[in-house]
C-alpha cells in the first residue's frame, strides 16, 4: 500500500509540476542527422502512462503485498497479521504452494505478454510467435519459482527482487527513450531467473549459517 501511495504521488507530482510536455524526434535521442518523423514525449503524460499500464503496476504491487504478508507472518519484529488469509498460511504445503505459484505465474505471464504486445516487442525474421511463446513460458517461470520459494520455504528475497524487476520495468515507460527495457525482460528472462536463484541461494545460505551459529551457542 505504501508503494502504491508513493508511486501515485510521484505520478501526480510529475504531471502537475513544470516542465510541461516536450515533443522530440527520435533522431535527437539517437544522434541522427536527419529527422525520423517518429515523435516521443518527455516530461508529460505521466497519468496516461500510469493508467494505461495499470495492470503491470498492479502485478508489482501485488507481489510486494504477498512478500509483506509472509514477512509479517514469519518475522516477529514486524507487526503481526490480525486477519490471516486461510489459503496463504505459511509455510504452505507443497500442493498449496504449487497452486499459489501456478496462479501467480499465469497472472505475471498474461500481463507481461500483453505489455510486450502493447509496446510492439518484436524480432527480426518473422518469428514473433517463437519470441512470444518463449517469453510467455519464461514469464510464468520467473514468477512461479520465487512465489513457490516464498510460500513454501519462506525465502522472501527472490519475490521481493521480482517485484522490484516488475516495477522498474514499467517505470521505464515514464521516460522518453528509444530503448525498451521490457524487450530485455521479456526476451532474456533467463538472466533475471538466474539472478533470483542466486539471491535465493544467498538467503538460504545465510539462514543455514544462522541456524548453525545458534546451535553452537546452545551447545
């Protein structure tokens, strides 16, 4: 909720304060000598871009919400959950964790495929269907794996980093650029998955080390 409020405040602030919208030719951004006739907008349309991509923002905020829920259910230093969600009790059984991961992965895949289509992500050679099939499978894995680790094994960091990836991806649409970060996120998802697995391994290792230290102290 805090992330949603801060993002909305940022959008409204940028929209209502100067400078106003600036229209620039792509040639200026790429340093080309001749104009291309393709225009991008700087310093404007923040609310429009925010609303058009609302589904992507919602996915990112939802993942953050699940991370917060599990964190508050697990760590005693955080405020406890006053009204627990029955289907999100942690640590979840394998079946329930698999269901949460599958549904979350499908939601992430559907929204990110739509986002790629809206942005016109393509590939040379006329094999767009291969790219979108490859990307859809990857988008499912990219969300399903960290969500499973979150609700089953209480590994919080991978899902938190995933939410950060999603929010940074859609946030890039606020700026005028000829580069498209979503094309990298959608087509090279395996790199992001590798990062999430490394992060999960680090968190797991740190937790195991802490358990070993506690056992040594008790002995």
